[in-house]
């Protein structure tokens, strides 16, 4: 035992310095990390714990460096430094008191006075500190500093540590609610660490002439255990630092949850835009075609009733298909169909055939040097819908006699163009996004951007319109076959 005590006496300065270093690092890291936003009650009050650690560490360093100054500085200056060190110690305990008090005030509203009580106790201690200093004067400065240390530990350190332990224990329910139950073990370790610190830092005080300081003090502690109380305080500080670091994992967990939420929101918005495009370019175009055909059937009822009935039956089938498409969009169960898996040339010919049957217009298709398997299904779908929208706009607004669809592959890309001999228009005179109006042209440009393409629209009044889509990329085109097709 004597050998152990001699070792600690020899290395007392090192132990005190380590004690201060542990608390300062714990407080500094906690304070920096706690500036991040969090929904956890504990996280909101960690800055108080950080201030406790930093100030307590500085106070412990004062016990190391102030005695060294006696050789160089006047006694009055040294006494002032020791008084400042005592104030810092009490202030650190007050922050610990406030930390525990605020944790409890949120879980137990009846204890809402505790954070204010910390300030009141600190103010009372400071008033007694100043009054005693003035009363004792220079002759009793040692006793004055001793009593200041003792009462700051009793009133603020011991009580604050107990409140911090109690406050941590109260956080278990919220940890469970947030799915952080795996951190409850570390929370329990934090409770134990604060209880140990309450005993070593709050009850074990410098020896004084009154109870319990004359029985439970740092000298008696060293005599009983052979280990200075600073070592136990440092160990408690290490445990608190470890628990605090593990608690900071909450920020990473919450950041991951927020990122997941943002990704879900982005996916919802993306899907909403996709459905809007699909409805506009698919279902709405079908309904528009049905409307025109029904109008045509109305005029044929008397002159050609058989033809009118056939057109009505065809339109009923198209309406049923439109209803199915809408149902798939609403239920988010839209699945690739056999038609959607067909290669681009076949898909475009089917679109052209639909327009031939639906409108009194000549549709011509020319496909050259396009490899059937060179485009992904998503790219094919976007190209088909761009072509469908272009042809619909041409017929609806330009009233052309002919619409010419040209698709041509080249070395590193694909060119798709829809030309008509209709009325045309002045693109500069059209208002809206990027000089456009309605959702049609906007959807076409968005689709082109999604597949890395460029959409150009050239038109003049009386000279028809040309809509061209250029896709670049090594896998967009290939092959050497040509597929001219005239309808």
C-alpha cells in the first residue's frame, strides 16, 4: 500500500493534468457535435454538458499550474488565481446542475424549476464566496478558498451529478420510441458514471473542520484506498466521455433517417412527374383521338351506318384501354407490356398506324440504320412518347395533309424527326416555360433530358413544323440495315 501511495504522490501532477485533459476533451467534442440539430431531448441539452467538461478541465489544470507560479508571482496574485479557479469549478458544476435539471424538466414538468435553481444556487454560492473573502481578508485566505471548494462540491457538484444521472435514466423511453434501444446500455453506463462522479467529485471534498468533510475527504480517501480521488474522477470522466461519444451516434442515425426521407420524397416527386407525363402523352392523347373519331362517326351515322358502328366499337375498345391505363397509374401497378418490350422501329410503326386509322392524314415512316437491341426499354418508351406528342400537336394545331417520321442511326447516336406540312407557328410568340405553353412541349423536353438527348423545334407560319430529337452515345445506333416504310 505504501509503495502504491508513494507512486501516486510522485505522479500527482500527471494525474491532475490527465484529469483535466479528459474532461476538457470530453466537453470540447460534446459541445462541437451538439451544435447539430436533433429531435432527441438529450441532444438538445448536450451543450451544457460540454461547457461543464471544458470548464472543469480548465479548473483541474489550475490545480497543476497555479502552485508552480508561487515561485515567480506575488502571493496576492497567486491568491487571485486560486480564487478564479474556485469560481471556474463552481461554474462548471452549475452547468452540470443545469444539464440534469433540463433533462428532468422535459420528462417531469413539475421539476421545471430545476434549471433556474442551478442559477440561484450558483448566485448564492458566489455571494457567500465574496462575503467570506471580504470577511477573512488576507490572513484567512486559505480557509476561505478551502470552504469555497467544499461548498461548491456539496451544493452544485454532488446535486448536479445526481440530477444528471437521473435525467439520463429518464431518456430510455425516448430512445426506445426512436428505435435507438441499442444505446440504452451506454445510457446505463452514463448513469453509473455520473453516480461515481457524484461520490468522488461531490462527496469527497478537501478536509475541513465540520461533518462530513472531517470524515469523508480526499486525505481519508487516499489513506483508505491508496489511490487519490483525482484518479477516480478521471475514470468517471473517461466513462462520461465514452458514453457521450456513443450518444453522438444519434446524429448519424437521424442524418441517415433524414436522408432516407428525402430520397423517398424525391422518388415520390419523380414518380408523380412520370405519371403526369404518361397520362398526358398516353391516356389524354387516346381520349383526344376517341373524341375526333366519335365526331366523325356522328356524321357517318346516316350515310354509312356500318362504318359508323365499326368506328364506335373501335373507340369503345380504346376507351376501355384508357380506363385500364388510368387504373394502373392510380394503383402504381403499371407493368411493362408486350408492346412496350418491342424494339423502337416496331413501336413507331404501330404509332404511325394508329394515327392513320384515327385521322384523315397521310403518315409516312422511314427508319434507317437503327439496331433493334441498341436502346434500353426506358429510352424507347421516351422516344415513342415524344413522337406521339409531336404527331398529335401537328394534327391538332397544324391540320397537315402529311406527317413524315424519320428515324436514323449514325455512328454514336440516333436522330428522330417529325415533319408536317401544316400551318406552322412562330415559336418566339408562344409564352410559357422556355417559350412554350401547356404540358406537351414541356413534357417532350423533359423526356429528352431524361435520356440525354436534345430536342429542337423549327417552325414558321405557313411552312409546317419540324421536331427533331438527337440522342448521342456509343450504344444508341448500329447495324447497316435500312427500313424505308411508306404508308
